[in-house]
DNA sequence: CGGCCAAGCATTTTT
DNA sequence: TGCTTGGCCG
C-alpha cells in the first residue's frame, strides 16, 4: 500500500531533528522501517544508524521488518536494540574508562535491587517495616534526575513537604549506591545514567560514540525518562535525531516516564520538524469514534490529534452491563465461543483486556471451561521468578566464585542451617582476612564459632558447586549441567515441600523446565565456551519471556498495559467500573506512591489522565469489534459490593454505544456458590488438576 | 535455625 | 478472598 502524505513526509525527511506523532494504528513501525531503508538507499552507512526501542520484542520486530526491506545482510549492520541494551554495550565497551576491576559487571534486576534495600533496612534497624518497592521507586526517580543523594536531600528539604518515605529513601540511597558498586553491579537505571555520567565526564569517549552513530531513531518516545533524554541530547549533536511516539499513549509515568519529553521535544531539539500521523489503518469507524470521544475529555497538555478512520462500516461498540463478575466472564466466554464457531474467528483474533491482573481469574476459568485455549500476558517476568533465579545463581557461582550476590542467594537455599548468624560470621571472617566470601565458605572449619550444622551446610554447598564446576570444565552441555544441579541441590524436593499446592509446585517446576529448554536450545545452536555461557547468564536479566509461544493460536488475556502495541480483530475490555478503571489508587493517593521527580504537584489529576489514556490504549487495540463490559457488583476482598460505571464509559456519547444487559444464567439462583462450583466441575469432566501439571518424578530415596 | 501461625493487605511492570 | 510477611516458639 502507498504511503499517505504525512507518512511519506516522515520517511523522506532529510536532515535535522524530527518528531513523528503517531496516533494509535497509524502505521508507525512502517514509517520507521521505511525511513531506515530510505537512509540506506541514500548511501548512509548501516553502521552509523542506531534505532532504540523499549522492549526486546519491539526491536526484534523492527529489525526483522527492516531486514525484509533491505535484506538481512545489510540489516545486520544496523544497531537496533533497547535503550538498556545500548547502555550496556556502551558500558561494556568502556570498562576501562569506567575504572572497573576486570571487564565484567553484574546487572541487577528489580528483585536483586529490592533485596539490597531490604538488607540495608535491616542494618538500619528502623524498627518498622517499609514497602521496599516504594523506596526503590524514589531512589530510581532521583537517579534518573541525576540527583546525588546530597543534592536530592537538599532539594527535598528546601522544597515542599517530604514524607516518611522520602526520609527513608534519602537514608538508603547512598548506601544502596555503595552496595551496588561494591558488587560491581549496575541496576537498570545505571545502564542509562552511568553512560550519561561517563559521557559528561569524558568528552573524548562521547566523541567516539557520536561519530559512530550519526542517525538516531527512538520509538515509543512518550515512555522515555529524563536520563534517556539526556543520553539522546548528548548523542544527538549531529541533530539527526528522529523520535516517534504518541503522548496520548503515555501510560508509564508511574514508572518514571516523563511525558514532557515528547511535549517539549521542539524545545529540546531546536528547529525540529513535527509530523502528525492521524490516519488510522487499524480500527473500524465505530471503534475510533469511541476512542476519540475518550480523548476529547482528556485534560493536561497534549499534542492535539484526532484519529481519522480509513476502515468504514462495522458494528457499534457494545456496552455490556453484567450482574456480577461471573456473569461477565460467562458473557465473554459465550460470546468468544460464538465468534469462533459462527464468525470464523481464530482464537488468536480475540483478546480480553483488564486493568488489573486480579480480574483475569473468572475469565480464565470460563474460557477453560469451554476448552478455549488461552495465553496470558503479564505477571512476573520469567527470569525474575524465584526458582529460576535460584538455579541461575548456582550456575553463576560455579562459573565465578567471586559473584557474591549469587553466592549469598544460594548459601542457604535449599535450607542447610546457614542462617543470618552464620552468614554474618562467614562474611566477617572473609572481610577480616581480605578473602572473598566463597573462600570462607570453602573453609568453614576456620571460621570462628560457626555452628557445626552450618559447617556441614557449607561443605554440602561446596560439594554441589564443585561438582557443577567440574562439569563445566569437562565441557558438558549447559542443559545437562543444570539438570544435574537441580538433582544435586534438591530443588524438586524443596519446591514440593515449599509450595502451598500441587499446582503451584508444578508451575514452579515447569518454570525450571522452561529454563532448561532455553539452555538446550542454546546448546543446540553452536553453544560456545564457559565464558560465553557466563555472559549469556548475565544478560538474562535484560530478557523477558523465554521466547516461546507467540505463534500459538490462543485467546489473549492481558492487562491493559501489557496490550500496548498489539491489535486484535475482537477485543473485550472488562471491569469498566469506578475504582477499577480508573483504579482506586489513581483516585486517592497513598503514602507509598512515589511522585515522579520534578512533577508539578496535582498528582491526583495527573494520574486520572493517565488512566484515561490507558483506557484509550485498550480501546484502540480493537480492529473490528469492541465490547466494553462492566459489572453492577464485584467482590472486593471477599464481599460483593455494588459498582458504578467507569467515568470513562459515561464520557462516551450514548449514541456511539449499543447497550445490553446480561443477567446471567437463568438457572434459578438457588445456592450460588454450590451451583457454581458443581457446574464448573461437571463441565470440566476431567481431572482439573491434570491439565497443566507435569508429572513430578519422585527422586529415589 | 526453621517451621508454623496470624495478621495485614492487596495496580499497572517494556528493562 | 487468598497470599505474603513477620514474629514467636520449639
């Protein structure tokens, strides 16, 4: 298909900064990929082009699509990666300038970081428990604003009120930074901030990167934070900076994204050209009418855009009013069934979106009941799951005994009598003699006053790690090594013993199998030596899913956030009630909420707008048909509570919606709970536990 | 040190 | 309502 005039303007644009305001479904990726192809055609060297995205998935897709246009050989020369990956590569290439011991550093994910903070809080013995996530969020905000702990403290004290969490965060921040440095580790924020710091400190280093990358393209620009803007400003002196985004889809302010980056782009990069892509090629007119109505009420500063439909016709958007969540779920499932059987829809054409993952339960059950295959997006990232991290930590220690963070993680996992006291003794012993912790662990008899149980625990751990190390030396495939390790360390027993239910244990074991599969796949493709494997493990923190599925034909269940960038012919949005969408937390502030640094007060109004944009994102996922569902009553910690319709729903003019009521199964409401459970079991007609429960082989005694 | 029980509390989560 | 967390006791 031909490009429209705005699209070609963006593709053809020559020199100088440009902001492409790409409304939902306006062919943004196409514009970016065609633009890259165009640059290459004009003789720009592929090596001088840098395209940054936020997710691995987005960068993979972009890379692939450019490859289709220009050939994979040329595409390989391009740098298409996530912001964080770029930061990592810069830091990795500049270890000398950074003054790091050795060339490797660790990358700490969220749980590593909260672990560090938990430890610091324990040392501070504040006598009260805190939400570590809230503290981390504040530290993260400060870091991204390049406030040192002192400057931050100063700013906070002179400025308006500081709350309790600010106080603690101030106390923790410098210790947290010091701890990271002592582990020679970077957190995700550091991957960006430390690049900026380095470049500011060392103009000569910056100059090298500037000459290398003369064309920079950034996707989803509305999601960038202050540090990323700084990085871009430093790198973009050639002024060939092109950013693409949509301020109306800014939904990550709570994670530190600063929508002002996209609003003020023209100020940050003087003389910028602005192109608006307002033609929508995704959704039918009735869907877009609703989307535009939602935006019409948006407050705050915006780059005003109105989506223009190109796909006319189509059904009115349905407003489905359900008696309760079970009715809602059965409506969704029944309607999905109808679409599959009568309208020729494939499962992959259907998505169910919700504000909070908590809402997925009934839908999941209702779809399963009808044997409809589902795929869930969201939840804890694969590589952040505890058991996965435990196994990785073992492997890391076996490959590098100096990795103290990983060692501490596995020291007493599974439990082997090395508690807090024993760890403290081991650490004290090591520090006093200037040894690494591992050395102390391998010679427990030398450690003063270590209990004999703990000593035995150390010996056991050393045996396991040592056996693993030898396997690596013999060059066994990594999957095989990991499998043996699982047996040696007794993961299975611990998981079975430590899980509340069989299905939980099965799920966790399944995650380990998933990790083994990742290893196997890697083993099969050429593999590489121990060092490469160690590096691979290190990079897992930056990777999301175990890169499976995708191609599977299933109904998608996703949080609204998780659905960004996706599209489906049929979309159900559920739970459109006050308190859920917008979420309660957006309506009333909580002490643990971290206000984005530099934010202009009025936090509450701010977040309501973000909720509205989130609703807009959800609506614009739909191509052909959209169902907006709400329940008249919904459980809130156990009790069924009446619910009022979401204000966003009320903002949509009535004539744009087709309203229908769902009363639920006419089956006389005898005993709801019993009838419900019984009918579910009857419908399943097979053992509900056998479904996703891999057989757990018993280990020989 | 580890297991058990009770209280508290519960968004969203690209890297 | 169901899970995590922390405190207490064996």
